[in-house]
């Protein structure tokens, strides 16, 4: 039904008035394919020429609908793209979303098929041999870019349309007394029908509504743009504004001619809306809906709290030119805005640290301001970047002042730090700099950091600010650094409250987001959300305590919950009525907007806490919390990935169908015995219907067969399964030998090594689990990941976990283990039997079977894990090695030693001219469906395997290094 609503609600009608163009004479061209809904005679020559030269699919319609309910914005983007050519052509859907927003859905409709996205947890980073991260964990790179680009490429059949549907959500931040909503209009081409509809609904009356001219620069909302914006800016052409007390509707719908007048390259710019809401003194606005509440607190008309501020400015050589000039201009302006009760100082740092007024903070007087201007004017750029030195010097100044007799007990202390580079002088390790900063600050003041340009360690700056009650702002390379710096200072330059604590009735709420705030600055807003434990309660007691200058403030009230629920429902209903017709698809989620505000804030809080974490355990807890919430609300956040099946166009210009789920194939354990592939130990596997294969949004899905072939695969007993229990079958000797490997969690074991000959290497990674009650072991280990690397005829690999298979051959594919599907990448082939096993074939004479052990309701000592079995080994050479590979072509025998005294006779295994003590045992293999008698070698297979256990430890999962002794012989 949601999909039907999406397709029905986005109307193909052109909005707005079409007008004649002055570009020139007309030329003849068939415009029917473009679906312009405009008379050909009214299309100017220049536009016709541009359209006639288009080689990429043409965007027939781009419709953007946004609904803002009490500062929480839901945006739905609809893009219809036409491939006018007869052959399949790649279409690229690209849309900029605000950096603070989360994508909540993405769907493609191509060739009559629907491709729906899923949100999955992100995998942990993979480390290289050097110990450095191969890829940064998402979220560790700069999380504060001005905008993030969502991009998806897909093949569109000839003479066909593709529809892309994207939704994202964000909580608008209040800065300098206003909210700002930005929509990027950069389709990269002229669009036949372009429309933007924004509906604002708020519990409080809407004030100061302003629609700015299209903004083409990259200056963010935090900048002071008063000098760049006319006193009464005119909204973009065709903009319509309809304003009522609590509801505003803004539309923008330029036709293709009007777009061309703005620009012909499709980069129209940013559509910016600013507004505020009427607010009264008191505890703020509390809204209640469906068992959740959100509390907006933004007091006004309070006396300004004096501040103690130290500016620490980078003057390294890279600041030369425009950067330092704009920074100086901003500092001159900031000096004029300092208040008489403030104290201040300036520090510059490069190779050397320079302090304007050593060992003190000075009051704001005309003489001090004049001398400070001289210091700023003489700042020269040279040398490297001593970030740690600048922070330590500034912290020392503030700390000593605050411990002295002149410090006001209720003043607010700030250190404002600006740099355009990474640490190159003094301490350069981020962890050490952060530790030194925490020691220097001692929780006595806040650090606000500003990064300028592209060569900045933004993660270091963000952690530094978050750990010290501040915030970080990024200034792009081509932005007006002076305006941005001044705008950021304006946000934090007027503190009104400090030590704000917001409490609610004990035992009436739970899972409340941040309740303690160091400072409240004029023009900002504090937002808190939580769950109500008793929805039938009549009221909720709210108490706000804070400090303002030389007095303490206590605000208290009882909020009538039922009344607030009714009021909130009313303005949600008003939003539904006021929404543009195409935005009604958002109704299902806007109905629970308070809960989604709570989820949104909780994810953000978990990510901030992750950055502030001091231990790996604490960090993992916060990551897990943010991941779980992101999955619950379908947010594409720094700890999740968005995956979607990648469409494939067949040679006959039709879409490849979704792989048909066939009955599970069977595998044969050996000599004529058969076993159902989905047979497993009782309670081990979770039943469920297999789903579609998926791939990362940015990757191709490759060749997926319509129906996995039904075939039997011969599987030997040679395996590593369970704890892990190793079993080796010697067919020529008609013997089976078994042994255990007691490894450590995290160890990577070499199972098969034939890199020099067949090019095949198999490695397995161990995961730990507590031992079950009554066990003689302290812990157990299992295989959590198995990789099969092939280097001939070209490099490819398969990585298998209990949840997914990553195949990197001709293309990179990510396939879920709950699906049943076969894929042939050329070098490697993989066949997945959903929730049962994975069969990997190399060429035509090497195969491995990996059993999937998944627990539906795992006990504390159970872990999802893998079992590894060698299917066919004819293609492996006689020089093959590894814990299993070294035995493939060996012959062994068992001899009985005579009894010594009263002792029983003992047995030894003759292997490779060695005598290995063994005892008879029984092992269960193939998920417990078969029992095998074997000769068991104790002591971690001492004497049975070549060398020692440590010789089989690999540095990483893709290590194909040779056996250290060069041969499988001792």
C-alpha cells in the first residue's frame, strides 16, 4: 500500500506558470520524450539544444516534499528518469542531504520491478598487516560535513523509465534565534518538471518566516550572512508562500525555461527557509504522543552571563593568504562584540606559541581592545602545527585565571580553537593530545573547535570538543572563513545559563536523552525526549534548575499529559491536512513523530558517547545502542549500511528476474550417504523463509542464476567444525584421525595453503564463548569467519560469516545467508542454501562446504559459527599445507605398543616418520547427523601436525604467506 501511495501521490502535472523565453529563435526537435507539458514553440533554442545533446537518462520529474512538525522534518524525494535510447543506459540518482539528517528509506522501481532497501549493521573495521585500518569505520571520518551526497547508479532498459524514491529525516537546530531548513536543488541537468513543497506545522505560532534567494555558495547556516543577504531578500522566482498562525506552506516550481534562466547546468543551489516560533518564559514546550514525549526549552529575556574566552589561532604556513586574512577580519569584528564584563586573551601557534597577554585574562576596555587589534594585525604565518602546545597554553591561561581572585563564580569560560591542519609539531598522536587536553581542562571550561579546509583531523577536533562540553564546526576550503568564524562566535558569544539540569517525575519516565547541559546560549534550543512509563498518569512534574550570572534559577510545573496528548494529535492532524498531496506518503511515520524524535536524538547521543568513550568496552556498548536504534527506525547512520538489490538488464533489454527460491539441494557426506542440507541439531537453526540477495548500494550484484542447480556434492570427513574439532580422513589408509585446537579468540588459523600451486588459501578466524556449565574448559572457540582466497588466474576471494557471504570476483557482491542462490563470478562460484550451508567451487576440481550454525535462542555459551569441510581436493597440489591441507595426500598407519607392566596397551599413529600417541574416540560431524570413529591425538595435535600451533597463525584473514618451513615435510 505504501508503494501504491508513492506512485499515486506524486503528480506528473507541471506546477507554476510557463513563460516565454528570450534565449533566441526556435529549432525543430521532437520534445515528446521529455514530457515537458509545454508547447514546443515556447521552448527556446538554447534549451532545445541542451536537451538534444543529452546522452544520459533525462529526469522527467523531480518532486521534493517536506513536512516539518515541531522542528522535526520528514522529506520525500521522487525522481522519474527516462532512458530515451534503445539500449540499456546507466542512470545515476544523486541527491544532497543535510549532514545531520538520516536516510530512512530508499526504493527503486525499474522495468516494473521494485527494489527495496534494507538497513544492516556495519561490520567492524578490517586491519592490514601494518595495523592501520584498511577502511575507516563509518562515522570516524568527518561527521560534520555541510552536506552528504546520496548516490545510486542503476542500468535502465532502453525506452524505459526508472523511479527513485528517497526519504530522510532531521531535527532542525535553532541557531541565532531561528531554524533553517535547506533543500539542495542540484539535479545536474534541466528537469522537465521540478517542484518543491515544504509544509511547516508547529504547536506554537510561526514567526519571522523568510525564504532566501537560492544559495549557490557553500556557506553553512552557522555563518553570519547578513552582509551577503539583502535586507529584504526576494525569494526565488515562482515561489509561493501561504502563511497561517501555526501552518505555513511554501512551494517552488520553476519550469524548464525558468530553470535555464537561473543556470543551464542543473546546479540551481540551495532553497533556504528560515523561521522561528513564538515562545513564552517557563519550562518550555512539551509534546506527548503515543507513550513518548519531547521537551523544547529555549528561555528568553535573561541577563547575559559574563564570559572568559581565550582564542587559540593557527598561524602555521598553511594559513597563508586568504585564510589568515579572513580569520583576522573575523577577529576584529569579534573584538567589537565583546561585552564590558567579559575577560579575554589571544594565542597564536605554529612551531612556536605566542601569547598576547601572558599569564592573565584581561577585561574588555578600549585600551585592551586596541592592543589586541595590534596583536591580531601582526600575526604572521610560518612553520608547522603544534596543536597540543596551543591547547595546553590556552588551557593553562583559563585554569589559572579561574583559580585566582578575579574570577566570577558564575561566569562561563570558553576556549575557541581554530586550525586548518593536522598536528605536525610537538605531540602528534591523537590519543595523547586528547589525554593531555582532558588533564589540562579538568572539567572547568569548554572547548569549541573550528576546522578550516580539507586537511584537518576532524575526528580529533570533534572528540576534543565533545569530551570538553563544547562543539565543533567545519569550514570548507572555498567558504568565507571570516563569516563562518564570526557566525560560530555569535552562536556561543552570548551565554544566558550554565549548569542546566532538567528533571522529570521519578519513575514516570525512562530512556530519557541528555538532561544535563553545561551552557545555554542565546538563540539556541535544548531538546530532550524520552518514554513515559505510565501512559495513564494524569501529569508529569518537570523541574529545570540553572545558574544565571549571580543567581540560581528553578522552574517547576506539572504538565497535564492527557491534554498535551490531545494538543499534539491535533497539530499532527493539521500537518496531515496541510501536507501537499504528494507528501501524504509520510503520514505513517509522522503519526509517530515524537517517538522518532526520541529515536533520532538517542542515536545521535549514542554516537557522541562513543566518541567520548575511554575504554573499548564502553565504546562497544554505545555502538551497539546506536546500531540497535538505527535498525529499529531504519536510519542510515554512521553505524549502519543501506543495502539494496542491484538491478540487472539482460541482453534482450528486459530486467533479470529475482532469483527463484528452489528446494534446498542435498549434499552427500561420503560413500553413498546423503543428508538433507537443512538438517541440523535440534534448536540450532532458526527457521525462516529465504529472502532476496542484496548488495551494497554502491556495488554491482553480478550474475545471479535464476534457480540454483540441484546437484549432489561429495564431501569428505576432513573438516574443522565445532569447538573447533578437526577430523582428517585418510582414504588410502582407511583411517580417520581427529584432534582439537585450543586457540585464542581473534586468532586466524591457516586451514589450507596451496598459494604457490593452485593459488588457493583458506583461513579461519576464531571467536570466543564461555564454556558450558560443568565443562573442564574455561572457554570455547569457534570459527566466526572463513575466507577463501584464489590468486589464479586472477585474484578473487570469498568471505563467509554466519550471516552473509562477500564475493569479490568480477564484481563485489554481498549475499545474505538466509537466501538460497547461486552466483558464478568466473574464478569462484558460490551456492548458498538458506540458513544451512555455503558451497564454494574453484575451477572444476576444488570445492569446500561451509556449514552455517545459527542459534534461534542462544544460551550464554553459544555463538553463531561455521563448520569447514573439504569437498573435492583433486585440484590441490601435493605440496598443499595448512592444518588440514598437509594431510590430503598422506598415508598413515596405527600400531599397538606392548603393555608396560599393568598398564593397558597403547596405540601410536605413524605419520611422516613420526609416532603420535592416539586413543580411540567418536566424533559427530555434519551438524550432528553422523558419528565417525577416529584416532584422537592429544596436546593440540603435537607431533601430528608439522611444526607448532603458532606456525599456523596468520596476521590477517587475507594472508597468503607461505608455510614457514617451505614444505610439508619436517
